[in-house]
């Protein structure tokens, strides 16, 4: 699976789209259709560009997200002025039906979101955790995570629970950011 060359770019829904508020359903069918969705999600994430993308963000109400916190993206301007991108160090992850345990510590991290473009804010998360999930074939996996990996896993999992990261902020900060975001979205 090459997520850069293969796949189609899916529409990313932005806040306050109703799909972003729905709790996603567990995946029960592990088939070619699921693999194609995951491939398209990775393709969309890399080209957005982002480090994570959850199924609800592309209009699919299933407990799936993809991520890659390790890749590098370099912009190369061609002679005709067109931009081309060079990607390196791809470490794509496909997470299905995630469950967290052993959450410990606290980390404050500046987060952004493809569904709330242009908004970046400090969010408090668990610093370390253990993740249990299924891969695209339905095989059970587990992963110990800390730092950015832990933050990204929690951010994407929030999407599966109908939570956008700005909802983790204080009411005052959330309202201020939402007014600003919705104002720029209308333009």
C-alpha cells in the first residue's frame, strides 16, 4: 500500500458539520472495502497535510483513524512555479476500534485539526498510555505511547467519540475561537 501514489482524496468535513458530533460505530467487517477506505484516508491525510485523520472527518461513522507523526514533507518549487512535494520517513498507522488503558501523567500540547483549519491551541492530555486496537486485517494489536504519539492518538480517538479538540478548552476560549473560526469560514 503506497498512500502517496494510490488512493483518492476524500472531502474533509469542517466544524460544525453534524458528522463530527456523532459517536462512531465499531468496525465489524474487515474486507477490501475497509482497506480501500483506510488507503484513501492515508492519501487524504498526507496531501492535506496532517498527522492524523479520523473516519468521521471524511463522513464515515466508524471507529477508524489513520496517522503518521514521523513523516517529513518538503515543498519543491518547479521551474514553472508549481509546487511539488517530496515525502520521506513515512510510518503510516491504521487504528481500528481503539481502546485506551493505563493513562498516566499530563502533557500540554499545541494541537491543530484538519476539521478546524487555522486554529491551534494548547490542550491537556495524558502523557502516556497503552492502546489496544485492531489493524486493517482485524488482528489485535497493542502499543505503548507517550508524548506526541499519545497526544495524536487521543486527539483522533476524540473524533470517534464526537469531540473536536476545541471542545476540550475552557468555555471562554472555545467561544472566542469559534466566533473567530466561523467568521473566517464565511469569507
